C-alpha cells in the first residue's frame, strides 16, 4: 500500500512538471540512452587501458591537411545539450512505437561501437596546444578529460545524426527546425575534425552505424524487448492508472 501511495505521488509530480517535455512512459528509456552510452564508452576505454590492447592510428594524408582550429571546441561541447534536447523532442513528438524503435536503434548502435572499440582499438596523435586563449584552454580541458581512445566509429557523430533521424518525420516540429538539426549535426562532424578529436574515417563509421541500426530497427521487432523492460520499470516506480496505448487511441 505504501509503495502504491508513493508511486501515485511520483506520478503526480512527474505529470505536473515533466510530462509536457517527456512522456512518462519514455522517461526511463530517455535516461537509459545516455546511461548506456556512458557505460559503453567508459567500460571499453578502461578495458583497453587495463589490458593494454594494441592501438591503431588511422590518420591519413587528408587528415593531416585539416587544420587544428581550437575555436571549434565550442561546437564540439554544444553537442551535449544538443543531444539532450533532440532526444527529448524525439520522445515527445514520436508515437510510443516509433520512440522505442529509436531507443532500440540507439542502444544497438552503442553495442556495435563497443565491439569495434574492443576488437580494433584506435588512437591518434593530438596536436600540442601552444596558445593561451580561452579556446585553447577549453581544448586542453577536453583533451585532459577525454583520452584519445574509442575513436572509430565516432559516437559524437553517431549521436548527432541520431538526433536528426529521431525527429526528421515529426511534422509538428517546423521544417526549418528539422533542417537546422541536420545542419548542426554536420557542424558537429566538422568540429570533430578541427579539434583533432577524430579522423575523417570516424565520421563515415559513425554515420554508417547510426543509419544501419536505425534502418534495422524499422524492420524488426527487437524494440519490443526494450519497450517491455522500460514499461516494467515504469510500473515499478510510478505504477499505472491507465496505459499510454489507451491514451494514444483516445487521441
């Protein structure tokens, strides 16, 4: 009885403050996307470091021609709030099924990345930062916080493209906004190059994994496993008074 009362209280709080931004059924899966991303990224980096796996440098002559421009770290860092806002919009504007297909594609793409990171670990040689301006300082902070591991395929590019894939058919969002989302994703692609965080091939790898997993999610029912898990979690925390399927049918 106490758990039921607590669940009802949490439902009321959520519905009052967060429901208009992210549907309650999508809350845990929305958070789960970012938790899963961090787990894959950090675990693989630690495995590579602890077991001293051999690293491969995929730098090409074309990569060497791309200049190092620290000011691009601004775009690189803005990718983080961009992901949060875009994933929240995908949760709010898509149907329940389309949202969980998106979550399935997103999580599956990180599994693919994690396997590649471990089977073919990559690294690069970063430039020496000689300037003392704000952007040089910001670039040095990024370098210190993020070691040159887990480069191919680029999760930065993958997640940015997923932002557009998740909202591209959401007609309640203005067309100009959806186009700007794709444009900003491309700017993030560029930022990974000008900050020397990634190779050119990392962009193509991240793009291929994102598109492959997204297309796969549209043609199989694996998303139902993800949906069942997060529906169970929703039930445990919030309880339920009516299903979201019924809400959608009524709408």
